[in-house]
């Protein structure tokens, strides 16, 4: 009986691949047999992220800005030129923006956050979906956040952008409901990462580091999450084990949104 969680031979495109979640994801997908197209705008960090992938992953690193439609079209074309298909798309690139209240939030930064987190996700789906629909198979996993499920002080713009990602995910899933293309999203909670450190520092200016016990006191699991735990959910949604899952937002938050 085939192992339905394996991804042998599947082609997986991951944006934001040089970030902590992106890097964990390309490693796990490769470990499960996928061939990897890693996309990020930071060329040096991207090459570092793919350096230790197994030869079987046939890694292709593509430097691209997800807010630029021609560059999105280019990374999709690079994937199909090399591998002929895209089976899995982890639409993961995102930024947190500034950590400020709404009255103090710069309009320029507001637009930048929406450009990366919403327009980037939209453009990725716009250009990957035709490939998947033509072959009538594929799995798209967008990265949202628990900030897309609830309000959060001083990251209102980030929160708004992630609410939008969930809306795009659900609407796209409906559009593809009569096909074998599935679209879901993951909603990480407090993950041990550079982004979380930036948000915490922004909320506590000049106050020194916030102890971990303060961070986790409202998380039922009583610890921060790991990027590998988000990657595991992405890998599940990419696999045939999730063949009846579409339009869902999977929280990876240690119970935070249940609290």
C-alpha cells in the first residue's frame, strides 16, 4: 500500500524559503521526496537555505520579489521549465511591518505590508493556479497567522493582511471546488523566530528582553512553537492524506486560539 504522506517526485514551490518557516518546510518536503523550487528575494540567504538539501530534491533557487507580477511569473516559469509541473505551492512570503498603534502607523508601511502579504499571495495563486488547473491536481498552502483569526495590539496592519489571506484562501478553494486542486492555509501562533522577536521588542521598547514565561503564559501548551511544527502541517496538506481538505485554516498555535 503506498505511503500517502510521501511526496516522492512531486514538485514543490516555496516562497519566503529563506525564512525560518520556509527553510523548515523545504527541508521537510525534500525529506519526504519532493523536488524543491525555493523562492526568496534575499539571494545569499536563499542559497544558504537550499545548500543542505539532498541531491534527490534537485533544488532550484529563484530570487524574486513576490510583489512584482513579472517576477512571480518568472518563478512559476522557472519551475515549469525545469520540472514540467507544480504539484505543491507553499505561498509563504510575508513581513510583519512596524509595531505601532494605528494613529502612529505610516501609510507607506501599511501599503508595503499589504503588498507583500496580500498582493504577493494573490499573485502567487494567480500564476500557479493555471498550471494546477490544467493538470487537474495540486495543493496550495498559504501562510496566514492566528493574527488573521483575532485582533492583536500594535500589529493591526499585519493582522488585517492575514485576515485577507484567509479570505483569499477560502474564496479560491470555492472557485476550485469542482477540481482536484485544493487550497488551504496555515495559521502559526507564537513561533520561535526572528519575526516574533521583532514584534515583542517593538511592544517593549527600551524594556529589555521579555522572559519566555511572560510570552507563553497565555498559551495552553506553555511553550513557543517551532518552525518544524508548522512545516509538518504544510507537508500534511501537501500530501494525498489531505485529499478531502480544502478551504481550511489550520492553527498551529499550542491551543492559543482555544484559550
